[in-house]
C-alpha cells in the first residue's frame, strides 16, 4: 500500500515494503510483534485511543509525559491513528482501513472484540484476505480463557520463578525483564508472516490465535520437560544442568566472568593452561563428558575455586589461550557501551522532533550486508490520524466529525526535515 507523501520513504531493501499492518495492540507483546514487522519495512499503523497507549506513560526516565522509553523503542517506524473504538463512527473508519490492510493484530479479549463488532467474522466481511491475529493470555478452548494475563502472571504459571528459586536457592523471583512479552511478540511476528505467506498462496485470510501461556509453556518445557517426555515418565521434569545452583558467572578476584568448559578437549586444556595437569589427573571420573554431565556441580566447583585466585583479566586471558568460550559479565551500562555493538553500528541515534536525540535499539539482521534503517520516529498521539483516514478514503466531512466528537485527535504532522537524520558521531547509518 502507498504511504503518505509526507512520510519518508522506507529502505529499498526492506523486505516487507508494501505490507500494511493495523496494530490495535497495547502494552508490550503485540506492539513488539508489530515493531518487528515495521522494522522489516511494513507500513504499521498503530491504532490507539485518544488518550494514547498506556505504555506512553510507562516506567523509565522520559522528557515528555507521553513519550516514555519503552514506548519510543516499541513504536518506532510506525504511524499513529487515534480512534475511540467505542464510538460507531470510529469503528466504521477502522473497517474502511481493514478493507485495504493485510494484517490486523490485537491483544483485546475476544469477547470485547465481539462487543465492538470487530471480531474476525466482522472484519472478514470487508476483507476476506485479511490476516487477523489475536495475542491473548490463554487459549479460548481452555478453562483460563478470558482471564487477565500479564508478564509476571505468565512467568509464574510457566514455572520461571520456581526455576530461579531452585537454581539460586532463594525465594521465587521473576526474570528481571519482560521475557514473556518479548518471546510472545517474536512468536506473533513469525505467525503473522506464516499466515501472510499462506494467504498469498491460497487467497484466503486467516484467524490466528496466539496465547501467551501456551507459547511460554512450549518455550520453558523445550528445556525442562525432561523425563516426563516419555510415557510412562523415565524421570523427573527439569534439566539438571540448567537448573543447577552452580550454573552462574564465576567470581574472580575482582569481578566475574562467564565461561563454558564443555568438551573433553576444553576440560583438559583448562588444566594445561593453568599448569595443573595434576589437578586434572586427580579427577579421572571427570575426564569424559558422559561422566561430567552427571557431576555438574562438582565440575563447576573445581573451576570456581581456581578462578577466585585470578583477576578477571587473567581469567579471560586463560580461557582465550585455551580456546574456551568466555565473555565478561556486563552490567547494563557496559552492555550499552560495548565496543562490538559500536563497531557493528547496532544503535541508531536519531533526532526526534519533540524528544531530542534518541538512541534506538538496533535492527540486528542485515540484508545483502546492509542494516535496515529506522525511518520513522515513534509518533505522537494521533500524529498521522488525518493522513491515514484520508488514505482510507474517509471523506473530509466525516474526518471533521470524528475530530469534533473526540473519536479521533489530530496530533499533526511535524514538518521537521531533519527529524530522522542520523546524528553525526552517534553510530549513524550510512
């Protein structure tokens, strides 16, 4: 679909150029899926209420009340259309957009979508080729259907806090990131692309249900189904190596390092590098992988005792000499300032029309050796409302009525030609 003439052109190498996506989702999982599609070149129109997505006012230091850090990262490369979908005129306008869209993604409960007359049955009447994707908490055929679902709740359902408690010998704790939302978002993106591929082959649209609970159950149990993979079970659930309390960064004399002494060759090389083959010979039962994997805590303990006597630099040098995989343990600031990320120009720093210089997370894939560019700043509420409605063929009088009733808001285009120019010296794109 053509984009507004006032919008910057997307990369010529962007693989999803021409795909139009209506993003009715909020929070993180759905917007993350749509962000991936937008980064790949899709024209993603974020449909948000006139007061804006809740994540605009999310946690984190911000320069403006409705431009929080999470919102900026999740909604770059998108356009914003504000619509109060409780008003019939706004729903009518959305259906006009559906008529020419390829994908609609939402995380509204199916019952609520039915009440809004925006169920799959409703929208396929205007576009039978539409791919309609619902990111929900739980599958509609199970007893949890319709229950509220947030990252913390699904982490708990999927045993992540229990695994942390088992490994760290502490009280249960959540993984300190929105790991559920991110994983579900990635799964939603590839489910959307699979459905679009099927649509292009068959000419038929598709209604896709992607539940968070089931998605994460598959993710966790891929590692931890263990002996319960078999009927009858051959042992307990869980992966002993992954759940071991010894599986942690190694303490050195002045910090921590991460390393994996895994193969028989690496195990021997570690002691050779130390000049301690006597210590290697003292543990013959650990010389072979088949035996070491049954004594994981002992193996980790031996390595840990040695590394406490070395500095971090000495430990990393030892591992590198022995050709053993290793890495420093970064904190968040060290990660952001990592020299490898700078060398590959991971971050893209752009000047936002209202927020100043923004360091955007990178798009890690490369296409014919080139990185995809961020071509649209994270939009203000309703920044593209009028332009998008005009593109959908909504008459000027109806747009005026939507504005007058508060069913939409005009965030107004920002006529700043330099708004998306790379900032010199800030890992700018060529």
